[in-house]
């Protein structure tokens, strides 16, 4: 199946009965439902001695469910699932997919389903009923946290990009013109990503009740409710600084970031001090930091020797790094691409045998300081190789800050079409040309949920001429909070750390939010935290 992104708010209403009749309810107000995140609402009619009662109880207990759209061919599989609504033959066009049957089950998904919606229960409202000979009813409201559709239902353009689901194919069993229109409207909502310039459907039959016009599609309708920040300042940020901080200052910085709410942080790099003098104290830093439960502490390693040192320091996660371009690999790690892959296969295999998780960095994704534009095929080859050897996540690096939003869409779209999952991808932007926040916004709209950043905008690669700092963590957090995305990070504590850090490094940090904060404090006479 192919994971999809809903580029606009999605909601629909359907009814499910214990006899297996599943009919899409009248839905003239679809465009008026502007939920973020996407929601699904349906009613459940159940009998005291029916199987649906047990299924509903399971959903209420676990707060989780999967809505599977299946055909008659999968009825046997559905019946074999103990916690399933009966999958008798019916016609149901929810999501614009012509399904002969539909069922709500507890995870996991049903193999071979036309589509699966993984949901978290938000609310269950008893609607009454239950009189002798009559069923009871419950209204279920759930958040759609993941949507996937069978690949055979998808079409691609000449460049291999996904087009909206074929409404004609998906609604062939629709019984009326109204159902077909609704199926087209909902089907066109699911594409990954939406084609640039595509216009929303404005069928009169799906206008909000009592209005003359359709409400415009919201630009940020698919922004995530929560984003994971991967802090790289202590490693990627400090490695290129002229002023070398003491181990005490680094530990203070790391512990302060964690206390501010950072849950994933790269603390150092176990490289030869001759190559990165600023991180020569990696063992002291890694062993002295106060580790908080629930926080992932990571370190970069270049080879098996570095892995041994990281293991002795008690690291539970490591990261390996290489470029998508041949020349940058030679300059940065003194290896060809093939040699680097061979080395990292050994490192990743050994790390996983020790119970460590491994993250992979791919640099120069959007451009190389030596080769210029990097062909997408090289990015895909390196990325797939790192995943195949056991990396759980790829951080896609814009090493010299040349990426633009349209380029981000092209790269991410291509990787997703190559069967790389959204949860395997993270973005890592340098703000050299001021496009980092715009690039991050595009990535989030396409389904990315992990963003690398560095406190204060620290950073720059010693072996990438022209590479300025990473995008600032406080700039990213400010933007995300302003757009309604949760990070779990206290912005005030974050900017206080950044302000102190600038003093320790004796220079002005590039963070825009920090500059605005310092200017505001100066104007109102407020002391710095």
C-alpha cells in the first residue's frame, strides 16, 4: 500500500449497521467541515448479543481503530478477525473508493485492503435505543492519524508523481449522481502531494448547507498537530565554531535544552579530535550529562572505532553520515560513496547487535559545494542503502542551504514514491539563503513530522564551503507554535539558552527570534533571562 497525505481537511459521515448495511449519509456540508487534523465520524448500531458490541467495547478500551475498505474477496479475512464489524457485501463509497465491504477493527490493518485509515478515538456518544427488538446506537468521532491506499488505485504523471485518486474508478458502484459527486469530492482530497496549481472541486452539490459558495481550501489544512524537533546544536552546531566551549558549558547547554522540553538531541561526535577539535571532549560530555528518562541522546560515529567509544560512553543511539555526492564524500570522510556504504554496513550491523538504534544522515541532498546540482537518483540510492542496512530514519540535509520549496516537494515526493515511508524521513535545513522555514513548511505539508534544528542557528560544515548555520531551533518552534503545532518545548527557556550561548561564544547568533527577543528586552528594559 502507498501512504498518502491529505492536503486539505478531511471529514465524512457514514453509517454502519449490525446487519452489514453501510450507507454514506447525505453529505451536502462536506466543505463546511474544516477539521485539523482530519476526522472521521460514523454511527454504530449494535445489538446486545451482536459482535459489534464487543468491537465497540474494544475500541473504547484501546482508543484505537483501523477502518479498512475491503472487497468481497477479503470477507473471509475480515470474518477471521475477532474484533471486526461484520463485512457483509455492500456498496460504500466513503473516501471515494468503491468498496464492496467495510469494517472497523482494532489494529493491525487487514492485508490486501483497498484502503486503511488508522484512527484514534476522540469521543463516543451514546445515541440511545436498545428497546426490545431495536438496536442501540453510538456516535463515534475519531482522528485520522494515518491513511494508506492500495497502489493499484493510484495514477502517476509522466514524472512519476501521484495524481488524485481516479474518481471514475473509485465510484463505479455509486448508486446516484449525488453519490458520484461526493465520491469525486472526497477522492480528490487524497493525493500525495496535491499537484501545484490544482484547483479545488466546487460542485454545487457539496456546498455547505445554507450557503451560496464553497469555502476555500485552507492553505495549511494538512499541517501536523505535533512535530518532533531533533536538536543538533551540541554536535552539528558547535563543530565549526571558532570558540571552543568547555565540557562544562556543553553539558550545561545539553541539559538546559532537555529541561526546556527537547526529547531528541545529538550531544557530540566520536570522531578523531584532529579532524574536529571542537568536539575533542566527546567522551567527557557523553558520560557526564544528566540523562532524563524518555529523552533520546545520540552521537555521530564515523567508523567502528567511534562506535566502540560511543558504546563505552553508554550511548543508546548513534548516527552515521555521508553525502549524496561523490566529491563531498571524498572531502568530508575521505571515502568514495561505495567505500562509505561498505564501512557503514559494518558499523550499523555491529551497533544494532549491541542494541543501539541508528539514524542516517544524507548531506548535499539539494546541492553540493563541489558538484553543484545532485541528481535525485544519487539521493535515492544513498538513502535506500542506509535504510536497507538498518537505519531507522533518514535526515535529509541541505548542507549549503540552496534548497527551495519546489525542490523540497520534488525530492520528498520522489522518495515517497520509491516506497520510503514518511516516518523514515526527517529534514535538516541550513538557512544560508533564508529559505529554511519555507522549506520546512512544505515538508510538513507533505507529511514529514521530524525537523532537525540547532539552538541559536549554530552550525556549518567544516568541509562544505559556503555552509552557514542550521535553521534555528527557536525560529522553528516559534513558527510551529504560531501555526498550532505542538512541540513540547518551552520557547522562553529555549531563547534564554540561546542568549547565554551567544555570550559564551562571544558572537551574535543568527537566530531571528533571538534577535527580536533581545531587541524587545532592550526596548522595555526587561533583563535577559
